[in-house]
C-alpha cells in the first residue's frame, strides 16, 4: 500500500483533501464566538452533560422533531422507491437545528440527553425508517465525540462547527469481509510526523456520499494488533470515496449504505484521545443500540397505527364485526408495549451508569446493552409482522392505504444490522458467569 500524506493541509481548507486545525478554528470564529475561554474541563465534557444551562425543553424538542417527521413522511415512499437519501427530511432536521442537539451548550449545542435523542429517533421512525436510522447513526457519532473528544481542542472545535453548520456525520466500522466484527480493524492509521493517512475497504457506509464527515475505526498503527483500535474523524475535505458497491436492498433503502474505498488524510489531532475499546464499551454500543431501538420502535408503532386504522375501518364496514386478523392487533400492541418498556428500562440503566466507566464496562451492563439490540430487533419484527397479519391482504398489498410492506422490509434490517447471532455468540461466555438475579428489580 502506498499512502500519500497530503501536503496541502496546513492552509485553510486547502481546496484539497486536508483539513487543518487552523481551518476549523477560523471557521468557528467566523461562525460564532469560538474563543476557547469558558470551554469546560475534560471531566464535564466526557460525561457529555452540560455544565451550564438546562437541556432543551422536551415539548419544544418533540415539536421540532414532529416538523421533521412531517417532511420525512411526505417523502418516505419516494425515498424507498428510488433508494435515495432523504434529502428533504435531513434538510428540515438541519433547519430545526436537530443535528447538534446533544452537544453540550458549552460547545454550541443544547445539552440534550440520550433519552431526548431516542425520542426523536422514535418520532422519525414512525414517519420514515431511513430518516430515523440516518439520525440515529449520526447521533451515535456525536455521542462518541461529545463524551470522548472533550479533552481535544480539535474535537471541541469540530463540535462547535457541527452545531453551527448542522454537519452530518457518517460511520465506518464494517471493513472488507469482516462484517459486523466492530472490535477488529484491518487498515492501520499510517503516521508521518503530525500527518495521518488511512486507506480502508469500507464495505458499508450509510449516506457516505451525503455526509459532511466520516467517523471511522482503524488499527492504531501498522504494527498494532487488530483489536488495538482508534476512532478518527475525517471531514469531507479530508477524503475521497471510490464506490465498491451500490445499495439495492430490501429495506432501509434511503440509508444509501453503499460500499466505498475510503482514502483519507489528516492530522494526528483528528484521532480521538481515548482508545476505541473504551469508546466502544462506554458510548458507541450503548448509544447505537438505544438509538437504533428508538428508530425500530417508531417503525413498529407506525405499523400498529396502520393496523388499528384497518381494524376500525373493517369493523365499521361490517356492522361492528371484527375482521379475522383482529387478534393480531392486540398482539402487535402488546409487543410494542414490551419493546417500549425494554428501551425505557435500558435507558434508565444507561443514565444511571453514564458517569461510571467501570459500571459501563461491567459484564452485566455490556450483556444487557447487547441484549437490548437482540431483543428490541426481535420485538420490532414481531410487532410489524403482527400488524401485517392484522391487516391481512390489505397489509400485504403494496397498493393499499394499509400496506405494511415498507415497514416490514425496513424492520427486517434490524436483526441483521450486526447479526443477532453474532451478538449472542459474543456474549455466550458471559451468560455462563454470575447467577440468576435474586430479586425481580435489582
Ligand atoms: C441498514 C444498515 C445500515 C448499515 N450502516 C452501516 C454503516 O453506516 N457503517 C458500517 O460500518 N456498517 C453499516 N452496516 C453494516 C453492519 O454494521 C454490519 O457490518 C452488517 O450488518 C453485517 O453484520 P454481521 O457481520 O454481523 O453479519 P453478516 O452480514 O450476516 O455476516 C456474517 C459473516 O459472514 C462473512 N461474510 C459476509 N459477507 C461475506 C462475503 N461476501 N464473503 C465472505 N464472507 C462474508 C463475514 O465474515 C461476516 O462476519 C449497516 C447495516 C445495515 C443493515
């Protein structure tokens, strides 16, 4: 591999592949008072909690999310049909300033918690699965930066820029044929003085072409083990994408999750100061699984809503007689309730442990947060399936107002978005440790 370090990166933008700290500083100063005075110490930033000012008002946040959802719903069919990025919905999310909502106020955001973020994912999921998943993936990257980049001037300034310009971040963890083996990387970060370069066979990068930056895992160095990983942020000016594969998928078609050869250049400052194993356990996995689950619950809720409308209409047409599949509506409602409770209880556990690295890294927490992904995806699929059976032929048809086709195709991505079987195998040993809980509510 012959990687070239970009020589034009020390100037502002440089018009090429480099993006310097000076450029970010200048951009931030132009856009907002970006003086570093008043930037909190690392402890506060790592916790990802605002040290001044309150989190956004939940009602107003939901009202803003509803506006985005209205646009997302309007374009959901065409986004799915054409397998295209939900441009209009993400533009509205930017207009509603939702991209940086979870960034602490000190860095220009609103200090929203993960609970707020997953509510937004849920609201969007009810309208357009792809929009919700794009938002969920972006917010997972924002959480990694917020919680682990606070000690780095480069990442602090990036967060300011993200809020000011409502930047959209994509994620690259899948590489080569390794699939969802997120805790191993093949491509190393190549280093030369303060410069870095990365060439990665990124098999899947959702909305790679639409994003303003890519947050990627990588091997720390050429002589590092595959599990010795770092997380690096490259902004659009830092990289080129060569398409390896398209995205003609069953569902989640608007995520545009094509494969690319990622060729990136930057500076060492762009590497997050905390090693990836910590970021993975403390933030990446919990936030991804909660945010994805929020989006999946939204899809499931939308399917239940359709099923309820169908059963009501069908019974009105037959003098109050329920259609044959009506019992499936009850099942769908029941599994949606279980799904919502599961997400809520896991969120409570995450919030309780959020300031405690040891608790987050404990076997018990990690098992629970991984099982959230498995259980939430299974419940979401079961809910949508029940909703479709409740609607019968009207749910099965694509040309019906009660069609559950898109919801079913979208939700079927959930068990394979990191295979549930892979996750269950990974935590198999942990389930041998410890005993059965001694009380119901410990
Ligand atoms: C909607 C959606 C969006 C996604 N977005 C992103 C994203 O933005 N960024 C990202 O990094 N990832 C993304 N992914 C990919 C995801 O993170 C996992 O990598 C992917 O779901 C594969 O998971 P898996 O390896 O556990 O399972 P599987 O795909 O079932 O793979 C199982 C195993 O089969 C082997 N295998 C797979 N394909 C081949 C092959 N062609 N030849 C030989 N062996 C093979 C691999 O060793 C793999 O370990 C997305 C997935 C989905 C469904």
